[in-house]
């Protein structure tokens, strides 16, 4: 027995591409998963949808019923030797299930906890059987690639980042929405060209790309091309393509604190660097924000950077490993937000 799983637990802030696709064209995902099943010899598939997506869940269930009725799923699909059954499973709202092994634990009816790797899911995944896990957009791209040929897809994009990416514009932005375009478009073109700047009309101060664990980037980096290699070099990540915009009223120290607080809240608790590190990180940032003494401030900043290094290198999965990214990017690009509070000296 082999399995194909689609991870539709779309929990990143400012992302909604999976929901839009499942609600708008559910058969694209069904076809992509069926092709994947044929490629690897899988007999069953599961779509793991977050509980906050009731409309997407209902639409996918209805589409699966239609697919069975027309012979697109089940035994002997369209008269072939392929048999593939597809099921929906609804998550319980745990952000950590965006990580593939936590999702597999949840599918098995267990508490969502990250598994140690190896073994990889492709060797020992769902119910200890070989399993491929992909996100919704990857599987939904398969029918188009098959129809037009890989060369047509390869012509899009830049460098090693080929094809298209679905970027989602959200936050304080005039025209929020989805932009599907080839890799290589600049961050500035997305935010200003497609998004129209801020909704408030105030200047853009920061943009977070890649969800709550993505880096905060200033407008000086708006020339950055939207591709995996360029973002990695800039100590950032494209992630699921979420782009959240902030105007100049944002407090970047508080945003850094939010990243640590988010990790502390959503950690599965299995590894110490993530479970304990995020909690200590919140405490250290609180001391930095409230510090009035420059020596104390410098010591806390050094402590925070050391803590981030431990979390990056020691965490079991990307939850704890990526939490330092927004924190360190905020410190690097917006250092003024972390300056010690001004104190009034009283002459004696």
C-alpha cells in the first residue's frame, strides 16, 4: 500500500491560495493527485484541510462525489487499470500540521507532533507505508504541466526557480488578492504595481514574505526578485507566497516579539530549542523593549542572537528553526525599533 497526501493546512498569515483553488477549481487538485497516484503506484489519497476552511471542505467533498460518479476516482478509472480512492480529513487547527510528519500523525488520529527524520515519509509515512506529501499548489500544477509539456513550464521563471508562483497580497494594502506570475518579478512590482501601496495611504515601512516565520524586509529591498535563490541569499524565504504589508505606524520590535510568541503558542513541544527557546525569546525581547540602560540593552541583544542561533541549529523542524528569521531580520533592517527607551536624567 502507498499513499498520496495533499497538505491543505494553510496556516500562514496572509495566505489563501489553497482555499481559493479548492473552492474555485477542486477538480484540478483531484486530477493532480490521481496523476501522482498513477506515477508512484498509490491506491489511496488524503486531502488534509484546516478546520477554518468549511467552504473548501464542502466543495472538495462534493467534487469527490462527482468524480466517483463519472469514473474519475475509484476502481478502474476511465477504463484503465488504475484504482485510486480519495478522502478528506479535517484538521483541528494546529499550525504545526503544515509540517508533513505532524500532518501524518494527525491523519493517524494521534496528537500532531513532529517525527524525527529519517525515516522519510517516502520510505515510512502514513501508517508506516510509503507516502508522498505535497502542497495543494504543487499537485494542482501537475495537470497543466502534463497538458502543455515540461518545456513550456521550464520557460517560465528565472535561474533554478522555474515555473510560476501564486503570490498572495494581504495586510495594509490597497488591492489585496492573488497574483500568479513567473518567478523573477520584483517585490516592489508586486506590492506597488499589483497591490497599489498601502490601504491607509501612509508610506510602506516593512513587508513580511513567507508567512509568520518569514523575514521582514524594508522598502530598500524592493528590487529583490521573487525567487528562491535570491531570497535565500537575502536571509529570507518565499515560502507559500504570502506577502503582508505594514505602513510606518508598525512597531517592528513588537512584530519580532509576535514571531516568538507565535512559536511558543504553536510549538508541538517535542524539542527543547523550540518549546523552551520561544518562551525565553519572548522574555528577552520584553527586556529589550523595556530596557533603559545601554549596557543591559546590548547584553540582551547578544543573548537574543545566541538564542536564535540555538533555535536555528537545534530545532527538530522548521517551526523552531525558522522562528529566528523574522526576529533577526527586524533587528537587522529596523535597528531603531530596538533602541533602549529614553530616560530622563535628574541632576543631583
